[in-house]
C-alpha cells in the first residue's frame, strides 16, 4: 500500500511543497489517466484545454502557454499549461494556486513497472511555502489519494485532522543544485 510522502524543498528560485506517491502502475498508464480530461473528474475536476498561444509574456522571453480550465461544480478554475512533455511532466499555473507540477518517474518495483508521481506546489520563499502547505497540502494529498484509487490502487484513508497536522509541520530540505553542493541559504534552522 502506498502513502503520500510530503516535504518542503528549498532551491535557488523558491521553496516547493513536494508530495511523492509511489503508484503500482507503469508510467504510460499513469500518464494516460492523469491527462484524460473527462476521467480527471473522478479525482479532481474535468478540464478543457485551449489552443497553444504564441504569447511569450511581456518580456518575449518565456515559453508559449496553453489555456486550461478545470470545470469545478460551482465555478471554473482557469490557468495555463506552462510546460508538458508526454509521459514525463506537466507544469501548470492556476490563478487560485500559482505554479504546480507533476512529474512521473519510472521505478522497478515489487510488482514490476511502477511510477513515482512527484507533485510540486511552488512558493517564493520558505514562509510562503509553509503557509501553502498548511492551507493546500491536505487538499492536494486528498486528490492524490483519489487519483491512486481511480487507478485501482489500494491506499489508506486519511482524516482531515491527520492531514492538517502532517502538512502544518513539514521538514525542510535543500535541493541538490547538481554541482555537488546544496542550494545556498537552505538551512532548516532558517525555517
């Protein structure tokens, strides 16, 4: 049985709420379920994708984006797809939440091909990330558990008090910058 594993990770451009979830399904199966507009309603909300725009932002230096609307019961949640590489990752910016990412990594597991789903919610700094984790972490955790169940994976229920307690007191890690050192200024004592 899989369980979401949350933490905060500081890196050079901010701090992310990171939630990892090991799924006993191959990457293709997970990606197809994740990106199906209609079945997304079973774990989050159905969505509509607009046409990719040529708009690269005010500075002309950013990537083109694609409008995205999640159709919630009482309102629409608008945003855009900032980056997407099939069977690898999707990076979204949602008006109500900011920048969110989902990455899939193939893993050889006990049941054969498995996937590690890595969800991120980016904040500008540690304090903002802690606030977002406390406010939104329980919701994201619940939706990831629903996603696992939509794939037919047995995953434990978690009560709201359990989730609030877990996401209100996350450990802080420094991201590896790839050069053998941790990102500057990322120290758990600073949190």
